[in-house]
């Protein structure tokens, strides 16, 4: 993941990415749960509903965001091309997920914790070693 992004945005850009992830993932989870419960009258199979739930949760927590965003986009494109349900919700979710896949998850994500830059503090050499420091 680190190769895909030079850094994981924090501050206002990071908040914006967090909001995008929460909205896109939240809608995916909501529609997936509603589909499993039979509350949505569009003809999708149970594996598609479960995929929507799992991918939505992965977007919310920011896990493997480029891959997850791409999978959500492909899933929503398939549903859009099958002309199932309101097309605009699928266009919106596709757009958000592609944007997240391209921009990254942001600083407040599992990706940032797993793959972000780490800070290593090295203590004073004198406290770690009984040998005097070498001066040249």
C-alpha cells in the first residue's frame, strides 16, 4: 500500500476522505442489509448483498482501500449495466469508490496504521551501551 500513496492525508483532507469512506461504505452496508432482509425489491442474489456488506465495512474502516474501491466500482457497474434499481445510486457509489481507490484511505484508516510510515525513536547511545561513544 505504501507504494501506492506517498503519505496518508491527515487534517482537513483526511477528514474529507474519512467522510467519503463513511458515506460510501455506510450506504453499501445499509443497502446490503436491507437486501438480505428482503426490504429492497430489486432482484439481486444473496452473494451480491453479502458482498455489498463486506465491501462496505472494508471501506468504512479503510482496509485495502484501492482494491476495495475498485471492487465496489465493478460491482456497482455490473448492477448499473443490468439496469437493476435506481441508476443514480449506483453511479454515485461508483464515483465515490473510484475516487477513494485513486486518492487513498486517509490518515484515519486501517491502511494508514498497517502500511503508513512509522516513526522509530532511538534513545541516547550512552544509556544503551556501556562503551564510550567514538568521536572522530
